[in-house]
């Protein structure tokens, strides 16, 4: 069995980025379509956060990226919570 080191490095890097970040909505771009909330595997009301323009720092958020990937207006993005050291 061969181990692809690039895949492991990518997964660790992605995990580190997601662990240090959150989803940040841009309220000006959000049209309240609800696609983000519909695609959240935990059922978080992402749309409510987007409407107010506040970061989704809910402890239940997995930072899986489903809401970010599915937003048709690009109103959601990942941002770091704290600077990298």
C-alpha cells in the first residue's frame, strides 16, 4: 500500500486552516436565498449570520465549507480567527 505524501500534507494544511478560521459573510452580497442554510449538514441558520454580516463562530460549525461552496453570490468566505505563528 502506497501513501501519497502530497495528499496527507494537503489534508493537514486544510485542517489547520479550517481550525484557525471561521466563515465570514458579506451582508452586502447576500440576497437571503437560504441556500447556505439548506446545505449546512448541522442545520445552522447561516442565512441569519449572513444577513447581519457577523462571523459564524458557532461552536457547532464544522467549517466544512458547504455553505461557502454553495453560495451563488460568493457572500461567504473563510477568514482566519487569529494570525498564524
